[in-house]
């Protein structure tokens, strides 16, 4: 991005938000769980809806591309970085509220898109409501989780989701029902519409805290046992193919430990690609392509990447 453009952006952003939330030339490797990615020309944390709306307006006025990043746990950021504005959600987007229904003992929990999924599940536990135990340990945010319809151990956000508050690309704020959100396996309508998820409301049932906690601890134990949590990754690299498991197909193709540069198919869980030693995005992409090709040759199944590439 031209220096001139950067200074115009800095000036305009400084008018709408606190300077402490603006970062020119911010390395994306600091904001992705893969610990990979060159600098974003500009990186801004929006603390409320007005700031987000104004930030998008400025990007459009200045004709620069922008991307809303959640916790960066499902993205691979390019080595050359991002020649545009990376937006993050902070401040008001980290709030959670609850409305209990005394008639049936259920509760509607509304969570800002910036809240971590683990934090939301802990909140539900603290209040004594069941339905989000599976989300404990998924390192993404509520916004990224709804976008991806995150799930684990037989549960997914769609199970308890009631509605999603969004900002349309033109700045209009509206409530989208669960049906309208078109949640599918690791997908939602938000992939197509470009809407920004501001918050999500979940309907949970009252439940004793001890079994909720036990379930969460069990999921944590299973993650530690099965997943390579000691190495940077973006979780499962591929979507689960119909009637099969990506990890199993990769292992059967003899690719456990397969390596390009600093990126490798995990020895512990073949569904994960891990950054073993200063991997570049190009290394990870090469592993993805090799795995797809070799698994296809071995089993006839073409794996679809779950990881999203940020360029
Ligand atoms: C160790 C590990 C374990 C994991 N385990 C699981 C698991 O069990 N189950 C599972 O489903 N996933 C898992 N993941 C993947 C990841 O955590 C989820 O996909 C999560 O939902 C991504 O959320 P995020 O906030 O990190 O989104 P990001 O990775 O930052 O973004 C993902 C996409 O969501 C979009 N997005 C983010 N926030 C918003 C918003 N507010 N509005 C609109 N779009 C938005 C981004 O633009 C991007 O396209 C794992 C990842 C790791 C590293």
C-alpha cells in the first residue's frame, strides 16, 4: 500500500477510534494460531458498532480491501501479508448478557462476537445452563464460530442458536433468524453475504453444574490426548468427508509426518497440519495440495480444506 494512502487511512481512522487501537504494518503471525503471516498494511480494533460501521465506510471511500478477523484460529495468512485493513472486534463486542425464562427454567444468552467460545461455555456453566459444553476448548471467537458453525463431539453452535445480529455491508443492522442463517456443516450464509456478525443469541436449558463441568473436563481431556496442542495449527485442516474421516484417509495414504519446509501433517493427529519450525504459508499450502492429491489417488476422495486463506 502506498505510503500516502497509509497516512490518509491513519488520519481518517484516528477521527473515529482511539489511537491505541490502530496498528500500521501489524504482523499477522501475531494474530493467527498458525503463527504465520506477513504484515497487514493496517490493523484496527473496533470497540462498538459505530466504530465498525465507520471503519467499513472509510475502507470503501479509500477503496482499500478489508477483512474481519476473529481469533485467527481457522485462517492461514499469506507470507506477503494483507494489503488492506484487518478489522478486529473488541470493547462492547466482548459482552455477554442473559435473560432467564422463569416459566421453563431456560435462558437466552446473548454473546458479543468478540467473546471467546471457551469463555462463553464457562459463562453458561457458571449460570447453570447446558448446550455449549462442546465449545469449551475450541479456540475461536463467537463471531468466527457462528460463521463456521463450529462444532465438536456431536454438538455444533447451530444446535442452540436462536438468532444472529449482523451488520450488512452497507452498514444496516438487522437480526437474522437461525433458519435464515443457513447453518450447515462448517458453513453458514455469512460466507456468501459478507455480513458482519455482531452477536449471537443461544437458547439453553437449566442443568446441574457438576455434570456440565464433568462433560467439559472430559472434552478437554480428549483434546489433550488426541490433538497436537503443543504446536501452532489452525485445527482440522480439512472438512470431514461424507461417511469418512479426513485424518483416517490421510493416515491411510501414508502421509503422517509428511513435511514441506516447516509445515507437517501432525504425527499425533493426521487431520492437523502443524507449524513445526518457522513454516511459511507457502509451506502449509504445499502440504495441503500434496495431501489432497495423494489422498485422492489413494482413496478417490477429494478433501476440501476447512482452513480459510487470507490474502
Ligand atoms: C487447536 C485447534 C482446535 C480446533 N478445534 C476445533 C473444533 O473442535 N471444532 C471446530 O469447529 N473448529 C475448531 N478449530 C477451528 C476454529 O477454532 C474454528 O473454526 C473457529 O470457529 C474459528 O473462529 P475464529 O474466531 O478464530 O475465526 P477466524 O479464524 O478469525 O475467522 C474464520 C472466518 O470467520 C470470519 N469471521 C470471524 N469473525 C467474524 C464476524 N464477527 N463476522 C463475520 N465473519 C467473521 C472470518 O472473516 C473468516 O472468514 C480449532 C482450531 C485450533 C487451532
